[in-house]
C-alpha cells in the first residue's frame, strides 16, 4: 500500500513538473520571439536614423502617422527615433534578463525531473 501511495505521489509530482516545464518553454519562446522582433525594429530604426543624419537638415522629411504623412523637421524625427531606440534597448535588456531567469528555471525543473526518475528506479 505504501508503494502504491509513493507511486501516485511520484506520478502527480512528475505531471506537475512536466506542466511547469511546458509553461517555461512556452514563455522562453515568447521572450525569444519578442526579442527578435524588437532587435529587427531597432536595426531598421538605426539604419533610417543614419540615413537621416547623412542628409542636410533643410531636406523636407515626413513622419508616418496612421495612413497619412506629416511634414516634420528632420531634427524632430531624429530625436523621436533616438528615443524609440533607447526604449527598445531597455526592453531588450529586460527580455535578456527574463530569458536568463527562465533558462535557470527550466534547468532546475529538468534537474528535478531527472531526480524523480532516478528516485523511481
């Protein structure tokens, strides 16, 4: 009877760990996907900013707002892009920290699963 109780407890613990592992993997994928998207956006903004900086300041520049384009001074556009790039860099730093945390959590769960399997044998 004790062996049966131990087996049921192990099975429940294993299923709980398996669910945690799946959830952690899903979160890792989301974080990685968002980081890739933000990195892509940052590269595009950086490239556009470099192009704007190489142009004379008196060249008319337009900012996309919804479906329309507004005539906007080049300096204002550049400042907005710099601010956006800084925000993206901050988000990327947060995502990197989240990724490290989730990786550690994932490794911990995998270790627990291995210990549970060894314990069962």
